[in-house]
C-alpha cells in the first residue's frame, strides 16, 4: 500500500538541500504544481518551467519538516535543484511526473 494511501508522511529529497518529511495530505496540492511543471516542460517554455519548478520546491519547503542532516531514511521522492535545466528535469519525469498521483 502506498504511503499516501496509509496517510503516512513521505520523505522528499530536494537535491542539493536535504530531506523533508511531507504529510500525505499535502501531496495532492504538490501534485497540482507538478502537473503545471510537466505542462511547462512539454511546451518547452523556459520561463514558465522556471516559475513552476520554483513554486513546487517552495511549497515542498513550506509544508515539509526538515529531517536531520545525518538522517539515513530513504527518500521516496527526489526533486531537482532550483537551478536544474529543463532537459535535466525532463529526464527525471516518470509516467506520473515527479510526484506520482
């Protein structure tokens, strides 16, 4: 059973920043931002892509609780750094984006 179905927190790694514990209840709003990011990547619009990536990362930081730097917990989701190139993020996308439904 997926962590979000159980209502368990999800550990998200922000590349270059660390890990955050995100409540399963927050995943749906993050998924909407992920959809916007995917659309920007598909359109190839660098400006919209950059804004969507920053919005997604900022919201993860807002709702997530940072884990200690020495935490060994595995990350369930990995998000690119804020300065990632559009092609780099495109290669990270799975069938359900960066944040699966």
